[in-house]
C-alpha cells in the first residue's frame, strides 16, 4: 500500500500531516456533476431500484453496528488532543457522510485489551473443534447475507460490486479453510525425542493472548475479519483498529461472527486517528497484525520489537506482470485488465508494471488498450460496472501527479489519464502509460491506483532482472502457453506469490498456501499453516522415562559419555532424524 494512502496507524506521531494522513483518506467534497468527456470510458447505467446510501446506512443501522466500538464521548471538542469524541465516515461515490462514529481514546484501547484478556482466557478453554464450528457458521451467514455487506463495502470504498464480491469470496474461503483445518493445524504433534523410547516429546500450540490488528481501508472485509479468523480459532482474542472510513464493514463482520457463536468480548473494536489509537494498540498487544504502507510498517515493527512481541506485516508493492513471447495475447490482455484495474488499482497485489516481449508488444498493447477504453465506470450498488472510484482525495492527487508528471516528461498516454467528475468526485479513468522511465515517479513509486506502465523486453534473463529491480516483493504474474516454462520463470522472481496465467487471484485465493511479501513488502504470511501458527506460541513438552540424561545405574562419567557416543552413532546408522 502506498505511503500516500497509509492506514494512519503509525507507531509514532512525528510524521508530517502532509506526508501521512492522521487516519482515513480525506473525505471528498461533493460537487455538481460535470459533463462527460468526449471519448472517455463509458458509464454503466444505474439499474432501476438501485439502493442509495441513505437507504443502506440508516441511523438505526449505524447505531446498531457502532455499539461494538469501545469508547466515544459526546463532545469532539472536549477531547481534541486525544480522541474520545465523535467522528464520521463518507462514501467516495458522492462525498456524503455515511454515519457518525464513536472515537476511541488511548484509555479506551487499554479498556478494550482488559476486556479482551478476560474473555480470551475463557475462549482458549473452548475445544478447538467448537471454535472452528463458529467459523463454519459464519461462512454460511456471510453467503446468506452477502447483499448487506456488498452494499457497505461499495459505499465505504467506492469499488465496483464485482470487486466487492471478491472480498466475500475471500472471507468465505478463509472461514471454510480454517473451520475445517484448524483442528489439524493446532493438534499436538509427536516429535522424536533425544533418545527414542526414553524421551517422549510433544509439540503443543498455545494462543498468544490478545492480538492487536490494524486493518486498512482498501479491503475492509477481507483484511479485517479475514485476517482475524485464524487468530480467533487459535484461541486468541483480537483488538482491532479498522480504518475510520471503512469501519462499518468491519463492524458488520463482527456482528455476524458473534451471531455465529464468537463471545462478544473476544473481538474488541476501537476507532480513531492513527497517531492516537495505532500506537496504543501496538503498546498493549501480545502480537501485532498490520496491513498498510512500508513506512508505517517499519514503525509498527519497531514498536512491537521494543516490547519483544511478534508482528506480521503486509506492506507495499510495485508488482510486475511478464508477458512472454509465446503467451496467448488475447488472454494476457484480458488478464491485465483484471490485474491492473480491480478495485481501481487500490489492491496491494495489483499490477503496476507490465513487461511484454517486443515481438508481441504492439499486438498486446492494441488489445489491452481497447479493453481498457471499453471499461464501464459506475457508482451504483449493483453489478454492471467494470471499475469504481478511488477512495479519497489523497489517492486522486497521487494518481494525477504520477500520470501528469510522466506525460510531461515524455511518456505516452495510451488510455485514460483523466478524472471523471461527471460520475463522482474521485473517479479516474483506467490509465495505460507507454515510454515510462526513471526519474518519473510512476516508474518506481507505488501509485496504488488505476495506472499501469508498459515496458518491452527481449529475453527472459532481462525481464527477470527488470521485474526484480525493486525493493518490493509482494506479487507477480507470468503469462505463457508453456506451463513448465512459466513455473520456471516464476521461481526466479523475488515475490511472495507468483501467478502463472492469472494476475493475482489464483495465488491469493489458494488459502492452503502462504501469502505475503519479500523485501520491503513485509514480514510473515497469511493463509495456510503459517497464517494460523503465527498466532500461537510453540511449546515443547519432553517427558523423560526410565533413566535420566545423566550418569545412572552406577555409571561413571566416562562410562556415560561412552554410552551416549555409541547411542549417537547407532541413531545415525538407523537414519533417525
């Protein structure tokens, strides 16, 4: 995630406001609709009967959801320095306010952790199969009531409904996976003792306690509850700080999980400005889970390290897609549209650098540009739009700055390159740039918007070197008709996930396998065994039987040393591990 779109959870308050926002992206200012530009991306029609923000987020629904927030006074001015008043979130579609929200103080965060610790002790005693059953019931509730959360995701992020549904899919898959596999991941494991038969060893997994989770705005369902599910089933409680602008989605998830059987106090939610609430979460947690910018991730890691608690970080990326010379050009062009413009490019694993073999580059670019220009932009709570809005003014500023600077320095605008205020205050057309080179900011900086740069290459060694020439290492994509060749190239790329003939979804959604970043893209992994075991402490229980690991039965020290030497040789001969 780009620094300009941080989650506002820095572990320090020393950041300049212009460089890192205090919390959520600035709320857009609603303006009169502008006239659609000639030749711009088409607008998806609003279907009859489509719901409005006021119909979805009623005062009653907002009050019900925000009952789950710890803290929040009645006077914002009475606690301007430390939170504790009221705040609000807004929809990027129009800039209008969605709901008034309670605002937590550092004292509220401490209270949330106290409640969570008391609840966690009881929750950890619940058999793991019963904890896992909660996730399976939650899975069913999410799919049954998906229309509710799809509306909230769209209103809070501005994304198209199909892209919102990706979050529903991801959460359901994660709930199912850990609902089925958690008992096996967490079960006691027999390990070979130092002396077989005499030493019986069991590896246990104990919950860490209370996990502090700082969740971002761009995927408010998947990156809030999706990351919390393995923590819960491992026996932990969670104190979560969602981004203020997308808090309703996380609170909806909490409501459903409680209905599925999670004790209410096991999941505490705090809301507030990043420099106020973020450090307090890090200061009390037994483990920290953070998704956001690389810069803030470093500060979170430093805060956790000072307390000797573990941390997992999914951070920024400058992800590359490699289209090899034998690729199916039509399929690659279609995949590039998904990879570059899903959620308006506000996806940590989306593609911002597109490397195409010079022999097919012109054909590919023609097809890719045609598909991009045909994308329908829309702001209705219904399927039909191919792309939605950016989330805030800061994202619009970053996208505009990157594109305008690149064009001014000689890059060619192949598609897009302009805002669309006729649809909403934060809409920007999906954009393709050709001829990008250093020192253009878009060349190396993460844009985190609907902008991709095209580069040509001659051979695989060259393109692998180019793809790896970044401090980031989150996701990459390889396109070729030869699956073995694609996997071989994938193994040379320094990214946590690599998708062959897909942009990001195949790797991310395969939840039995780990997902995370290398280099400046983070530490730790979500999904698979690593995604749940990180929320546990390994405990070794060694039971020594019959004789101690010391001279016994009248042995002298020398006789004992000789006995142990013979035993070690025998164990090697019998290929014991």
